[in-house]
C-alpha cells in the first residue's frame, strides 16, 4: 500500500500526467469548438446534417467519450510506456530492488497508480469534453435540451467504466513494451508503432484485427450505429466480448511485464 | 562462512556472454569496519556490488549477508542493507525530500522523520525543496548517500561514493562513514581513489580480473608491503632489474607501465631506499628519480600487474 500511495504521489507530480490531460482537453476543444463554429455551414451540404448530430445531446455524451477514447488510446500507450520506461532509464527500479522491494509487487503497484490516474484523467477530460460539446452546440445553434435525458445519464457510469478499462488495457500494453525494452523512448516508439500498425492492418483483415488489442479496446464502449464498408457491415467485436478480450490483454501484458522484471538483470 | 562477518562471498562467479566478470571471488568483511574494495576498471567491483544488492544473480558461488545466506528469495535481507550502486537514481521532477520519501515507501519501513534527519546529515536541508533536476552531481551524490542510509542499515554498500563530491564533501563523507563504523555498522566502499581509501578504510580487498588478490587490514598491508620505485633510462632496465633482484630477492622487481622513461618497482623496505640508489650507482646506473612509500598505490599496482586506477596519488619522493 505504501508503494501504491507513493506511486500515486509521483504520478500526480509528474509533468507528463498533466501534459497528457491538457493535450486531450485542448484537442477536444479544437474539435468541438471548430464543429460548433462550422456546423451550420456544413449542415447545408449533402450529408452535412450528421455534423449537427455530433453536437446534439444526448448523443453528444457518447460522442465525447468516443473522441476521448480514440485520442486517449494512443496517449494511454505513450503514458504507460513513459512511466514504466523511466523506472529503468532513471534507475529508480534499481534503487527500490536494492532496498529489498519485491520486483513484481513494485511493478503492479506502479500500474495500479496509473489506473487511478487514468480514471481521474478520463473523468476530468469527459467533464471538460461535455462542457465543450455544449458550447459547440450553442455556437451551432443546436438545442442542448437533451442534456438531461435520464436514460443516457443512467448509462454513463457503465460507459465510463468500459472506457477506463479500454484505456487501462492500452496503458498496460505500453507499460509492458517499455518494461521489456527497459527504456522510456523505446517503449513509447514501439507502442506508437504497434498502435498504427494495427490501425493499418485493419484495412485488410478486420476479421482478424478486431481481436487485436487496440481494435478490441475500441469496441468496448458501445457507440451506437454500425460501421460499414460498401454496404457490408464491418466485423467489430460485440462490446461484451470486447471487454473479455481487453481484460485478457491487460492481464497478459502485466504478467509478461512481471515475469520479465522478475528475471531481468538490473544494471546502470 | 563465519557468522561474525558482516559480508562474505565464496567462489562468486559471473559471466556476461563470453566475458568473465567474476571468477571465484572470496570476500570476508568483518563487522564494524570500513572495508575498501579496490580494483582496476573492469575488475568486477560493480558486478560484485550488483550481486550483493540482488540486482543480478551469480552464476555460481554463495553470498552471506549479516550472517545469513543471500540469494533469490532472500530479498528481505536487504532491509538491513543500504546501498549506492553506480550513479544515484532519482526522479528528476521530484524534490530531494520527495525522492527520499518515495524511496522510503519501498523496502524496510522507515519513520517519516528519518528523511529530514538525513537531509540534515548530508547538508541538503536548504535544497530539500529543489527539484533533483536542478541538483549538481555532488548534490545528487550526497542525496544518494542519504538514500543509502534511509533504513538505518547495519551494512552499507557504496560504489564510488566520492564521485562528484568537492573536497569538503569528501571530508564530510569520510567522517560520516568513519562515525558509522565506530557505531558498529559495516561500510563496504568500492573506490578508485586510493588515497581516500587509505585514509578511511580499516580493511581492504584488492580485486583483479574477477578474483581477490589480497585482503587484510590496511595497517598490516602497509607494514609488510612497502615498495621503492626507481626511474631509469629504458636501455638500463635489464641491468637495473638484475641488480635489484640480487638486492631484494627474486620475483620482487616489477617493470611498471605507463611512462616514457622506465619505472621499476622493488618490494623493499621504503626506509632503505638509499640502499637501492647505492646499488644502482655503483653499477653506473643513475636513477633520474626514486620514490619510496608504503602506500596503497604501490601495493595496488603490484598486485594488479600495473593496471592503473584512476588518479592515483603521487608517492612521497625519497
């Protein structure tokens, strides 16, 4: 427990935590304010009415979460990799192990602190995103009367929890890669590479790629509607199946990171 | 291994690929002393330190820490050991105090007030609220020493603790380590700075090519292993070596490397350096310099076959 609390304090004081949150909020602001400012003009063009729907509550609640998870997935990979990699790069894991601390325990407590930070970050970003979407709606002249729609509001905690799980899985992947690479930079690089490689591969074999970690994370939160290509629905995991797949990846990433750390020869 | 020892290793071996880092290292470190662990670069000092702190594991051999076996599964033995291995490790975005608090959350339970006590001891109270990224090398080193002392350890393992310290910092560190040994704790220090070790250590172990080549109390070593060094023209080395071997005995003369002029080391009572000079002069060999001493440098160079340590202090001219 001491390590968990200390890790939480470290992450709160870490500039990368705030930069990641700020970046998410700034990008959300850019998206929703730009949408709000241009939605009216776009709505007059063929198919442009969909743009207004993005800002229309209660659907905007889900849209905000969708934007955060789309954006936040990559940021979560980078954040997880940065935290795990820096333990090796700065030699702080070495210092803890030399004091007799359990390697796997230290690793797990560090990741538990990341999960808590992700939950807080997701919540803060979501509140900011909803506020920005409401401002965007006002700019576009779209009514915000749907904000109080009870059914959607009741579903929000579950959706946020699912989103948190998806971010946690992606952070765990970055965490594991950086642990194996023993480097912040290598972890971030490989994490980003894997993220884009999977996105690219989904163009060709979505039937397989849907089970890969980043696509599965993207399917955890039901966003409504269905993706299609050429009139054919694209194979995307059912949200509940996606939860199971994502949990498997999360646990597997931590087990791999733990085994590696337990057996590693720590130098430098 | 004896339980009166604070630290003992037996037949410790470690390879990194084809490179042999340790080749059957046997150490015996008595309790309550400052033990100077000396050796040239690549001799295996840091590898030994890493094994002793559980960062890596030996291929063969055994380790006993504070009277009990230490290996995989014995990490809690390190609760009574403090260490500073290679460069001190800290989070750059945290202050000195926050770093010590974060570290205190690992390993043995540490009282909260201990952090401030240690900052005071290492002279960092005024900079305790400064981020470590703004610390000088010497300040980081002092914070590293504070971190090693966090759990009030019975055994302290320090790898090159004087790195980056200014002269006042070195004196302060030496006094602190001597005081710790006087209070019954054991301090195991690896260093290249032979003069520093000579002033600080009670017992030394010299390691070369992964093996212990000499171990004993510093007083005994300095009393029995004095040396005289003579500098002659390169073309006079052979003749001088023969003469000096007749004086000091076979196997007691060594050609020392690293100079344009030839240095010859003779294991001989340093108080009788004039005798060496006389023998050479009578044969028409005039030494351009003679140095005599019973300091660690001569012992170190002789035992490690002349592999230099970093910045050895000069010997006293005879």
